[in-house]
């Protein structure tokens, strides 16, 4: 499966390198996105700007949105993959880099789309999608800030079929546990 098979390439938003932080904030607010590739005049990807970049690198430092260029606060280089590249390789890259979105380019480095973890969850083969989701989201869900040891590897593997608990040993159903009675409000 190719990246092209799971991503919508129409309406990929981007900003030119001479855009300001205010331009980026307006685009993000109008379109409901939090990730924008920054491109040069030939549509070659220079970096990406996230809503987190805006807050942490600009707002927190008191930079003027009207005059601060996006190139001064963008993350670069962008994590990229070819639009016609193997989806499995893109998923590995997302897991390694713990990125929920990566930029897709053509062979010349021009913007061709954005692959998100949502695209993978919705359209990719499920077992691989689960592994990618676990690895990418580790930093938020299970990472050091959530109490996991710092040396815990970010890539989690699903339990083998025989290691999974049996239905009667887990899951609460209708407020009752199968091996006893427990009421929940």
C-alpha cells in the first residue's frame, strides 16, 4: 500500500516562507488545522508550523504575531516521505520520530500532501495502524509525563493471542464484572 492510497491530497494547506505568525494563526483558525507546511516559491517544503510551535516558540516569548515570520518559529527540517512511498515505511518513520503527521512530497521535494495518524487509523491495515498509533502516541499517553519510566521503549507491541485475558477475566459490562457484582454510578 502506498501513502497516496490513504491520504487526501486535495486542499492541502500550506504557507509561503514570507508569511507571519498572524497569517498562520488565521489560517489555522479558519481551517481548523494545527499543522501547516511552510514552502518556498517552488512549493518545496522548508519546514512545518504547528499550533504548538506558535504557542511555545512565539506566544510564550511575547513575539509580535504581525511581524514574526513563520520561518523563525517553524520546526525544520520537516519529517517527510514520498507520496508514492510505501505506507509501512511512512508508519515506521512516524513511530520512530513520534510524529502524528508527516509531510508527503513528490520526488523533487514539492508538497504533495500531509499524512496524519487519523488517515492511518481510518484507512490503513488495522494491525499495523495499531502499532503506529501506539508508538506515535506513547509520548502523550504512556510517556514519562504520564508516569512511565524514562527508559521504557516507546514502541509497544500487542500481546500475543494466548497472552490476552479471556473475556470472563476482564471487561465490565453493564456496570457488573463477570466474576462478582460491582455497581457503578
